[in-house]
């Protein structure tokens, strides 16, 4: 930290978890294995969809990018966290912290919109199967995807720029394992009312819009499934949505836990646990969800296995 009309922060200290100095080797091993599984699982899903022509459909187009997004925002956090477990000085530069928040915010928000786009895809596939190829064209899929990335970048850019334009003169110690917005705002000696308002507006809009799209899509999907006369037909229609529903439940459940508790008296350590689930564990679980619960992916893996062995 350098003195210049007060205190100008040039780097931050990431405090991590309480008591991590006593059990850092356990935490390091657990999170290293988690990240390795995340990296292999999501990279494998991306390559599998690219290689297998049977998976060149709108649904797997979005699954491929969901895997890419999961890999990106997990990679923005976990490697630095692992480094800090083994280093004595757990610092991150001012620019590094800003980039971490920007990358994390961009891809985490994009995740919301990709999940919403996937719900629309399932709605069209089940409720209008005859028009599915004409509605979910490559052009429409690309437009939905670009919109998802643009919304993520807009959200992250605005909030990151407002956050790092503040003055930090109280401390440079972030009570978290990565540069998340709320613990950074807690360090500022500037008025943060505008930051909190903008953050709540963006979070509120992103959650309300994407959750509304998902809920409305699934109301129509459920109505269409109930109209199917055969039990086998209903089961098949349900299982086409099972993986997506599982991913949505996990993602929005943890996201709601994080943001609906904003401003509460909950301990920082419990909030960190919520962040671990949302930012580190879910990117690991998603490839497993879309492989273990999806017959198309299982068949593609069997095909690759036969070619290789």
C-alpha cells in the first residue's frame, strides 16, 4: 500500500478461510482434485460434443457453451486460491483483483442466460416438435448465445468499473478466498450506496428475467407432458429435461442463497461456503449431470471408447 493523499491500495490480501493455515494441505488437496475434475469434465464435454456428429443439435450446442462458461469462471478463482494455500503472502494485485472479478462476473452471469436459453430450447422441442428445426435454427441459437455473453459482459463491466473506482483506505484485506464484490465494497471509505443499488438492480434483473423464462417454459412443458397419453411418452419427455432441471435447481439454489442473504448477519464463513458451492462445485457437477443422466452422451462416450480401445 502506498501513501498518496490518504491510502492508495496497490494490492489486496485474500484472507481465505478461517483457520486455513492449520489445514491448508487438506484444503489444497480437496480443491485441487475438484478443479482437476472440473477441468477434465468440462473440457471432455466440449470435445465430445465437437467430435460426435450425433450431438450437433441445439441442445448440445448450449451444453457445450455451458461447459465452457463453467470452466472459465471456475478457472478465474480456483488456481489463485490453490496458490494462496501454499504461499505465505496471500496477495493479489489491484489489476489482478479487478480482472478476476470481471472474468468471474461475466461468465457467471452468462451462465444464467445460457440456462434460460436451454429452457426455451426444451420448450420448443417438447411443445412444438414439428416446428423445432425451423424455430431453433443455427442463427437463432447463435443469437441467444451472443446475447448471453453480452449480458454477462455488460453486468460485469459496469459493476467492476464502479467497484474499482472507489477509494480504499480502511484496509486491503479481503475477507474471502477471491475478489468478490461484497467483501471488496466493505473495504471502501467512499460512499457505496450507488454501488449497492446498481448491484441489486443488475442481480435483480438477471435473476428475475432468467428465472421467469425458465419457469414459464417449464409450465408449458409440464402442460404438454401431461397431455401425452402413454406413460412411456411422458417418461421420455421428462427425461429430456431432467439434466437441465437438475443443473438449474443447483445453480439458482446456490445463487439465491448467496444474494438473498446480502446484508444479513450471517457469518462470513458461511457465505464463503455458499460461494464454494456456487463457484467451484457446480462447475464440477454439471458435466457429471449431463453425462450420467443423458443417454445421448452415454452413447457418444461408448462410441469414442470403441474407437480408442
